[in-house]
């Protein structure tokens, strides 16, 4: 039966495992999957007069509780109530409910937001059941597979794209003004955002149908919207009424629903429902609420699509039936992920492209690219959770330490109980993925004094994401703060805590207005999900508790360019204009205090906000002017920009923005300046060239500018045939909201900077490789603005900016391209953060983003120049090569001192064997000692040369994969006539034809080197050529080649240079191979090793050429193993018996003329059959004389030595 009488269900519910667990997905299934290590039981009061006894474990890879009972014995919402109460009172992450009668499974995930999974065999059938069962079967690998919503994101994204484009195309204005494409799309996106918000409000019951008697008549969300779109011919007018006249106003009536029913819409405020000002193409400002018109848009199609989904404001909601007739669940988090895909896709194809207009391949490529950029949000919650918790703990710890220094801490708090990452800590803390707050709470969970103190410190934290996007990290921080504060204050109203968190703790900036709107929407929905709402059918709506208005977080989440603008209140330009002057300082402080008062007001006035916005704009205008005046290089020369202007008005404004004495007016005509235009421009004082004319220090009036434009327009019918460019100094107008939109941080967050000196925590996934415009490029590439310029990448600048945005002990938590750890181009920012911050945690994420061939690393550190004894923890994803196994695993500690010495960020802790390996490198010389010429790339034969290649005599390695460890794949070698190439390509090809070692692109962990001792080959551009000289050393080219091909060198490059990166391709250019350690060698051993290397080259090439059946493959394998054992023994004193290996060889080696054989083999002449057989017999004879059990044992001893095993482990893990 279904439990309906809520008064008769058991007072104490024993939900511990009862049966043998052999059926379904119960306790035994989870225990076998390893989720219940050291289980224990506890009892919880989850409802008035009702307790539940349950089993749980916090010692394994996840913190999980298990409940087993028949669902028909309790009310339907019992699991939800239990999960909600446990979430507030414990640090458990997962709650697994199993019905032994029906095999029903319900799982809640409470960490990193709320998520739910339900499988009910009685309801779920067909493909729905198959999908759910498939996920359950994968739980043993990763429990989070239950909450994967990638398919829902992909579908909703595809469907919404064209609706958004159609809506934008349907927009016009009441008075006939024209909107730009960008303004149309922003307006369409805002309408959809608000409509989606309205869906959640209806789902929650905040907006609810009522009858004439004001009695509530709750209905399913899809039916409500079907009725609305059916009953209102002008659906936009209805939405406009709901948005602007009801949700945005206290003085409002209900909205007509259908018949005698109305839609009750409460006042929510919050800023989302205030009409936006729109700028028309002629510069006129109009109100969205008064002017925007929607014509001929198919609202029914959009509503029909939205009704396909199950709308869940809180992931803990939802019933078995909800999922049986919908295509999936839509939550606020999913909307954020969809928006991320929109941003990426629009950047690829432009704002106004419809998916349906693209051909299938373009559409699939676009969707794939969108997935790749946002993949971390499908599977990266482990990443965001790790970063948020560790960074927030460091921020909290700094505040506690400040009180400890001043003697303000609670007497009950023992400073020794504060967790500080480092080798002196208990390893199990990190192994169990606990954070500092977890450790402290376990010690003081019964101490009200300490918990109250911790809560007060948490309230003080100011956390910012300078690339906030749709709010992924903002929500991760909010969820963590809510979890911790709930543990400190378990009896405090959930809504109160959430409201305080989004109003006091969370800040963010993004350059895209649409992104910040979505971020605010998600934060509001997060708050509304905790708002108590009575939806009792028949109850009077006026008698239910008032829905509290939303806090206006407009001043917390700002739109602007995070990389441009002032970051401090110190003097910034000259003696007269400073942000530190009393006038500006007073204005900023007063503005900040007024913003604070506005935010804290229970019912803020709209006029107050408008006044604050006007004051903000006035202050920004002043700061923009000062910032422009401060833009000079290190020699105090003013920075200049290239301003592309499209019309007379823009040109005139630009010419007058800066002193004309330092301004140049240029005209570019790509097809060449016609004679008539040339003469006219010369008559106006221009200096003309073939494609460009320039006028220095133009003294034109506006009419003169207009004449130039008219002359060009009259001559050219196509506006793309010419362009006008004004090169000038930066001016204040360039940093306005509609231009570069500089973010002056002391203005946007005045009290944070005026009172605290910056944020407590900066957390972000900053954009990597973002394109920059020509107007901002000089600013970002100025070493005055950013001293780190090695990578010239947006991520590098965002990292440097983070150092300026935190206060002097603030924490930074970034996830960035792993190149920062080792690539030479990232050395500037790497040295800076290693020397100026204390590393706390390093998390080697690996390929953590679905569809993105890019490895990342997360770093949590604090600002501090005393970094001498730091030993940060090191974690890595469970599988670095997987995009779905990002669960962090603790692997040890690293030394920041070692990082300083190596100028590398260590991603893998050293074992004792590693220490010994590295110490033995000290006796080696660098590979650069043998360079005859700095290594260089081969030649890329492109364009017409590629088409015109003809056969010739020169063997050309045209395919990088052709290089194998000891041979060339013949399919990758072609014979060409170099004389038929262009001069530049011919010279580049000839340059490669010298004795050299060839380094293949590194894929995986093994370095592959090939030897061209005579310069017989030309090589392609992916191959790095290293000309070497061994005349003055014991080494020969062959013995040096053998050393470079040995596992020790692969270990060095893979571990010491590339930090065990698993990127698909890394070119081994000079900076990455110059310090390869080359061990000392005697003349005798070099001669022996040369012979072995030549045997190995010959045998492997012979086997590759002919696939012989005479045992040659076994012979080749033996000599490869022998070469590896010999070269490994050169590096390490492994055992005394290695001398016997060398001595045995020296007495039996016979030289072969490999060079002549290879010249003949790779010529265009016949294959050297006779010489091949003769050499093979020689090598076979040597093999017969040395292939003894003793020699094989000696090779095995080297291979099985602790050091060799460690090298093999590193190369193969």
C-alpha cells in the first residue's frame, strides 16, 4: 500500500541493512564496490517525534549513508527529509535509500549542490530503465555517474539555440528604432532567462494559480504554461506584465490565468525584473519595458519545448513519476552549463547564426566544440569542490591566525588543532579528502563557543571569481559556505544563511553581460530553493507567509574587463591625480558605505539604486581618464592604440580623444590606392604608399573628415574595399562600458579594497588562450601593466592580476593549463608565483575536460614571500587520461624549495628512488655540451610546393610517426627533388641534411630519437634536428644516440621536464632537451655501446623492411634490452656485475659498417641484399657468443633493480 496516514508510521525507523542484500542495489552491492570501509551506525531525529537508525561510512573514497526500508511504510517525502537533516548536521555526501520489497533505489548527493537519482522498477521501463540500470552498474567505478546530466544539457542546448535566434529576429521597437544584432540577442537572452526563472517560480509554488476566492490551486508546471500560452494571444505582453509590473512592484494585482482563475505573482525585486535600457543603432536609449515589441514569434513552440523537461529548483525534489514522462531534469546548475556552451558556440560562428542553417558537419563540429569547452562542468564538480574547500579553509585560517596573534581567539580553541598542509600532518586527512574545516569540526562539534566563533569568521570572508561566467565557482563557494555554516548553526533557518552568503560573501566579474545575468539568476534560484513556500490546495494565498524579496546582488556581480583598470588605491598617475587623494578616497568610501546600506535594506528604494548607479558612472568616468593618462611604457612613452572607425562621427570623436600632435590618421586600401584617390589624399597632406596613406598630427575639422569619407565612398562601392584607422594615445572614452569597459576594482568593490585591502580568496578557471582585440593588446602586453609576458596569454595575465586582487595574506585558487608547470614560455608567471606565494595544494587534474585535449592543474596558494619550508600536498585525478574520473587522490607532498631550484611546479612527489635518480644526474653533463648547432625544426612543405613535389634522389622524412626508436618506417619516407622547391623551402630542407640526431614529437612518455650520421635525410617540420659534435669527447654519435634513447632519458624528460604530462603531442624543441643529463663514459665503453647501437639500428630496420621469419625479431629485441641495460648502468652504480656485462661484450664485439649499409638502404638504388645478409651473419655470430644465461641474467638484474623499476613505473603509469 501507499502510506498516506502520516500519523501511524514508525516513530523509530530502523533503516540499517536487514536482508542478505543479494537482490537489487542494496547494501551488499555498495559494500562490494568498496564504499563502506569501517561502517558504523547512528540515529537521527529527522522530523518531529521521528527518528531513523542508519549505517554510514566516512573512511572510504566517499562519505555515504545507507537506508533500507519499504517505502510504503513511510510518507513519500521521508527520504528527502532525512537527507536534508543529515546534510545540515553532518559532512556526509551521499544518501542511498533502498526498498527491499520493490528494489527501488533513491540516491541524493548533497555535496556541491543537491542532486537526486531515482530508479523504480514499477514505473521506469524501456530505454529509461535501461539508462538507469546502466548507471547503477557503473557505481562501483564512480558513484557520480548517477548524476551525469550531459545528455540533458546537449539536448536543451540544441533546441534552445534556434528558439533564441528566432526570438532575436522577432524583436522590434514601438517607435521604429533599430536595434543592433548584439542588442537583439542580448534582449532575447534576457527574455528567455526570465521565462526560465518564471518556470522555476511556478515549479516552486512562488507563482501559483488561485481562484476568485484567492484559494490556491496548484498545478503541474507544464499545464500552467500551456494554459498561459493558450489563453494569451500576446504572450510577450503577458510576460512583460509579469516581469515588470508584478514581480518588480509591490502595488500589483494578480494576472489573468483562465476562466475564473488568476495567477498570483508576488513582489520579488532583486534586479532581474527591472526593465533594461537598450541602445539603438543611432545611439538613442530606450526602455525595454516601454519599447520592446515581439512580432510573429512562435511562443507555443518554445513553451512546448520547455514543457518536455522536469523542472527542479532543488535537486532533492522530484518524484518517481516526474522522470517517467519527461526527457530529463532541468536544474539551475544545468542552465549554467548550457549558457557556457552558448558563449563558446557564439564565439565560433557569430551571434545570429541558426543551428538549422549549418550543414550537419558544421553543426556537429560546433556542438562538439561547445561540449569541449564546458566539459569540466559535466564532470568537474570534484575539481570545483576541491578548489573551493581548500581555498576557503585557507581564507578562514588566515582570519583565525590574525585573532591568535592578537589574543582574540576563543579560550576553548587549541591552535594545534588547526590543520595546515605539510609533511608533518597526518596522511589520512588528505587520503580521505578531508579539508581543514572537517578536521576542526570533528574536534569541536560539541563546543558552541568555537562553532559560534567559526561561523562569525566565515561571515567575514570575501570571495571573488574575476572570470565568473555563469557562476560555477560562485555556487561551489556558496554551497561550501552554507555547508560549513549549517554545521556551526544547525538550527538556523536555511533561507537566512543562504541570503547572508550571497549578499556578504560572493563577488564576481565577467566581461560578458549575459554571463553575469545568468550568474545572478543562479544565485537567486539557489536562495529561492531554500525559501519556505506553502502551496496547500484550498488555502488562501494571502494568509501564507510572505515570500521575502530577493536581495539585489547587482553590486556583487559586475560586468567589466577584469584585466583592465586600477586594482589599488595607491597613487597611480603623476602628482596631481591619485586614487589615494583624500577627495577620491572619501568619495569611494562614502559610495561603498551607501552601497552597503542599500544592500542591507529590507526594502531598498529603486531611486536609491538609480542614484548609486549615477554616482558610479561619474566616478568611473574620472577613473577612466586617470587610467588612460597612466598608460605609458617602461621608458615613459605613452602607449598608443589602433582605433578602427566606421563613420565620420566615430572618426571625429577618436581624433579629438587625444592630443592630435601624437595622432595619425591612416587609410588602408588592400587592392592598392587608385591614382585619383592617391592624388586627392596627397593634396590633403597624406603621405601615400601602395596600400596605405597616413596623415601625421592631423589638424582637420569635422567637415574635413567628412570630405575624406565622402571621397572614399564615392569611389568605392564596397565598404570592405577601404578602412580608416586612427592611431593615438589612449583616452578615457576608450575604457567606457561600451568600449574596453575597464574594471576599476576599488570602485566596483569599494569597501573590500578600502577597508580590507583586497579579497580573502580569489577562485577561478580563468580563460586560457582567449582572443584579445587590437585596442586592448598594447595594454595587456605592456610590461608596466603586466610584468609576466612569456606566454602572452590571457591566463597568465589573470594569474598576475589575482596577486593584486587578494590582500597581503589572501588565498588564490586557480585551475590553469598544465603548461604553467614546465613550459619555458610560462616561466615568468611560474617564477613569480613560486617566489611570492606559499603553495598549499597542487592538484594534477590531467585531461579533466570532456572533449578538450588539454591538461590542467589546480593550485591553491596564499600570498607570502616566505616560502622556504613549504611542502604543499599533491593530489592527482584517479585517472589522468580520463575526463570522467576526476576524483582527487592524495599522492604525497612536494617541496617548494625544490620548485624554486628547478623552476618547475612539481606535480608528483619524489620517492626515495626518485631522489637517488636525480642525485645521480649531478655527475652528468648537459646535452648542450654536445651541440654543434642549436636544435631546430625541419621544413614544412606547404602550399604550391606541396602540390608540385616531384620524385628525386633525396630521401625526405615526410611523416613524424615514421620515426621509431631504432628504425624508420618506410611509408613515411618519400624521395623528392629539392631543386623543384621554392628557394626558402629548399634552403630549409638542405639545412637539415647534416649529421644529427632527430627527436620525434613526444607522445606519451617515451622519448624517441633517430640517428642520421651522414645527413642523408631531409626532415619534416614536426621533427627537431639536433646537430651534434663528439670529436672532443669519448662519445661517438652512435653511443650518444643510444644514451638518448634509453629509459633514463625518457624518465628525465617525462618527469623532470614535462611533469608527467599526458598531452597528446609535445615537440622536443631546444629548451626541453638542452639539460638532458649525459653520463660519463670511457673510450672503451663508448666503442662497445656504439657497436650495440649499430646492431640495434640494423636489426630493427631489417625487421621493419622484410618481416623475416628467421628469428631476427628475437635478435632485435635482445639487443634493444641490452642497449637499455648498458645505458642505464652508465647512470647508476647498480651492481658490481654490470662490469662483467661490459667486459663480456668488449671481448666479443665486431664492428659493422652500418653507415654504408644505411646509405645504400635509403638510396634510390636497389636494396643491398648481399650486404644485409653479410651484416646479419656478423651480428648473429656476436649474439651466439654473448647470448648466455649469465648475460640474460645480468640484463634482468638491471631491469629489476629498484631504480629501473621506478623508471618503468613512471613511464607506464
